[in-house]
C-alpha cells in the first residue's frame, strides 16, 4: 500500500507554512481512505527543522526532521528535493504532496527528475478510490480535469485553500536526522533577501481577499481597500488595470497573467470581471462585488452584487466592521 509523504515548507521564522498543514491533512485522509498499511508522513528539511517538524507532527503520525546546515544561506528547494528523495527512497508507490507555490513547484520538478516520478500540478482536489485521482483546474479555470498516475505513485502539487487544515487524532512522532554527505545537485547561494513592499499577507494563501480595480481610481483610493482588508484580516488583490496604473505592485495582481487564488471570500471593489481576471479568482468560495454598473460582467458570476459607489459602500462596510469588532 502507498505511503503519502508531505515535504513541508516553513516560514522565515522557522514555523510551518500553512499550505503544508493543508497538504498534511490531505495526506492523512488519503492514507485513511487507502487503508491497509498505508501511512501518512512528513519531511522537514531546514538548518533547524525542530519547530516546523513539531508543528507538522500535529497533523501527521510520523515526521522526519532533516537538519542540514547548508539550508542556511542556500536555496531551500534544491536541498529539500535531495534530502527528501533520500528519506523516501525508491518506493515507486509513494505519493508525494507539495504546495503549489514557487518552492513546491521547484521541489516537484527536481524530485521528478531525480526519481523519474510523474507530476500532477495545481490540484484542486484529490481522492482515493482504489487509486489516486487528482482534480486540476486547467485552461485558466475553464475545465476541471480528473487524472491519475499511470505508475503506482507520483508527485502532486496542491493549490492553497483546497483543504482545510485539521489536526490529527494524536500528535505524531518526530524522527531527527542529520543530512548525510554533500548534495549531488549544485547548491544555489542566497545572496540577499528583500521583503516585497505591499506583500504583507501572501495572497495565494489568504482566506479573505479584498481586491480593487480601475474603479478605485487612484493609489490613494487603495487605502480604503487596504483598510477593509486589514479589518477583515485578509490580503489585498488587484486587477491588471490597477497594477498597470501603478497603484498596486504586480505581486498583488490576480488573473491570467497574475496569481490564481482560491480564498473563502473574494470582495471585488470596482472590478468589471473581465475573463482574464475571472480565471484567477472564480474558484473563490464566495464572491461579493461592489460595482456601480449592474450590468458589469462580474454580476454574472458574483454570489452577491452590491450596486453602488465603492467608496460609499466601502466606508459603510468599514464602519459596520469596526462596530462589530468593538
Ligand atoms: C493577455 C491579457 C492578459 C490579461 N491578464 C489579466 C490579469 O491577469 N488580471 C486582470 O485583472 N486583468 C488582466 N487582463 C486585463 C483584462 O482584460 C481587463 O482589462 C482588466 O481585468 C480590467 O480591470 P478592471 O476590472 O479593474 O477595470 P475595468 O474593466 O475598467 O472595470 C472597472 C469597473 O469599475 C466600476 N466602477 C468604476 N468606478 C466605480 C465606483 N466608484 N464604484 C463602484 N464601481 C465602479 C465600473 O463600473 C467597471 O465595472 C489581461 C488582458 C489581456 C489581453
């Protein structure tokens, strides 16, 4: 029976990335569905993996923490792929689950090359029914496909917010190991790390996104978008029109040439809902739009359309939110 492995990502402070808690929850439920002696386990590779490994063990019965001093000052993905491949071994039926972010994608590519495993990317769901089936959103969200591996196992990258992280029935064990030998893949030195302006909340992982479009009208107009996002504990998104106008950094652009997001709530302020924007946010659980034009395309796919001026509605929303939070 297969083993479901999660290769966990961690934040700059050493804590577990939320996507990895979600991936771990998925691995645990797949192992339970597969039954028999299937196991769900996790791997943390870091200079000091202890904190993230303990956090991952809340979700998985077994975690291998690989301490590798080279992880300080070198790109994580290269080391993670190499060290995780050594832990997993040849196991052709292993199913490896990673986050569908930049690091997860890098590790998936390297693991595929190292072990000759297939990859199913950007999963929006996965199930076990005698074999693994993976749902993916393709062609900019126009189609949902269901795919499986032709081999017994493979690599899956999971889109954030696909699974709700749930802790396991009991804390798992953490097995501590030291990395053995020099990695075979050349390491990539990290010379400098720069915090991106305006990217306080990572938009791909946000459960709530408040987005502004051309209707916001100016960089100052985005202050209202930011205030509402802060009040809701969400991230700020934008359309390409707002990004091209220089009001918001590109890192916040959602859509065909920006990021694809799947929050629980997407609040669209002054956004028409062009197809290139829609493909980046249409899988949000609830879409609420504020637009003064009742016939704007977003009216066709929003769950709730408030027809009105975004500044009037937005400020009223802020007052109500602040009253609620006391
Ligand atoms: C190849 C290609 C790739 C693209 N990639 C992307 C992408 O990744 N992401 C993306 O977003 N776009 C992308 N676009 C651009 C896309 O086609 C649209 O032009 C863009 O999404 C429009 O942005 P918008 O909704 O902010 O602006 P508009 O379409 O101009 O809509 C503004 C809306 O605001 C409303 N409004 C105005 N003032 C107010 C007010 N005071 N109160 C309430 N409502 C108001 C208007 O009624 C209108 O509906 C791409 C285009 C191409 C050709």
